[in-house]
C-alpha cells in the first residue's frame, strides 16, 4: 500500500503594504505634519505605499485603519478570553496491546491545555484527538492508529470547565522503518545520498516516528534553501510491508532551480551604514535563506534596535533564477523645533 503525506516550506514574504490616504477634516493636520516628514517619505508618498516600519511614523491613520473605524472590517479584534478545560479523568476503551510506556505517553499528551483551547465542544474533542493521543501513537510506531474521544463537562463556569474523558483506541500494528530512499522529480539529485540521509534523524530499523519524519522534511528544505534551492519541495511516500511490519520511506525531491543574488537595496538607518550593509551581499553569489535569517542578528550593532526579518523583502525572478533583496531599516524622523 502507498500513502502520501505532504510537507512544504516557503520563504516568508512581507505583509502587503497599506495605502497612504488623506481624508476629511484631517487634511489640515496632515499637511502640517507632512512638513516634518515630506523629504523623508517623498519616494514612498509618490509610490502611494507605506513600508511596514514607517507606518508608525505617520501622524494620521492608513486606509486600513480608517476602514476599521468606519466599517468594523479588517480590524485586529482583541481575543475574547475562553474558559480553560481541565481533564479530571481519562478512561481507555481498546488499545489493549499498547505497552505501558505508550499508554503513559498517550496520557501525557492530554496534559497541555493549549492543545485545544476551550470551551468544551465537539470541535474541541476532534482537535484534542488529533493533536494529543493520535499524534502520540503515530510517534511511537502506530502509523494507522485511530482515536475517538468522548467527554462530558461535570462542572464549570466562564473561567474553567472540568471534563471526564473517554478514549476509544484502535492502535493497529506497530511499524518500524525499513529504509529511506531519495528520488528527484525531474533531473538527477544535486546532493549525494549520505548528505540527504543525514537530515533525517531516524535510523533504519527504528520504530517509525512520524514526528522525526516531519522534522527531517523541514531539515531537508532548510538544507536545500541554504544552498539556493528555495523552491525545493520534499514529498514523502510510504510503502508498507504488513508481513514484516515495516515501512519504506521514499522522498521525492522537487528541487527546482538554484537562485543567485540579483540586486540589493538598503535604506537606512543612515547613508554610511547603507553602504556597509549593502557590501555584505555579493551580486551573483548563491542565495542562502539561512544567511538572510542570520543577517539581522549578525548586524545588530549597526541596525535599529527594533530591526526584524520583516524589514527584508525578497523578490524572486523565477525566469532568471535570481533574488532581489530590499532592506528597509529607516527610522522615524525627529521633528525640528
């Protein structure tokens, strides 16, 4: 039998930029305030957009802020407190072949109330099943395990609810990892088997642990993206041998193309530092997503204290296989007396 479970990772992209607006009776105030920041923001104003870190410099709200005020839409609503669910008791139905250590792990998976925030409901039970007991079983070799949770609230209020829980478990057979193979979706593999295999911390013959496979897929993507293959996607497939109780894992790697650095632009925090920061990137060099993530930490001494990864915009040119980088580290201008 063959099963598919998919994992993909993508390089994070910046938020869409809000549109600068001048509306209603605020116009006179805005014109006065623009006297302070006009030169600083002029290129941005002409483009009609405000970079994320400069939004706070504006003396008036953006269009999205005003739409929130007028319509109540696109607002960041404060989170409504929800009652915390406490599991007072758990009864097992089925799961007779589970070793004591696995049963203990299933019980332990129910301890975190963050698995399924309250209030108690059918949706709460379904989320608890998936994130707690079912995950615990699939991490201990029970790849086909199924869990159905039932429960009822014994007492509670708006702050807390106390629940009695029953778990109906069909654990199925326990599997071990037979082997791992890597195949390319198109061209030959860029890296040798030994390097790819080292990304997955699950040895042949070990109990099949879905969490380690998931972590291995993430490690494969990080490894490829560190070498410029930022669009690489690993797709795992499983082949199960019921007679031996083993699973062979085949990872299909859609490697895509290798990206190199195109143009690099840096704005702020001042002209001298712009040149220094820009010099740290070489046009034509292999683009490393890992290096991009480390760039902020490596340059904290010359960057604004609030600089984050979100201050970088990554623009792919798929046809050319290049990545343009735009860094915006500008700070709000100070009003002159």
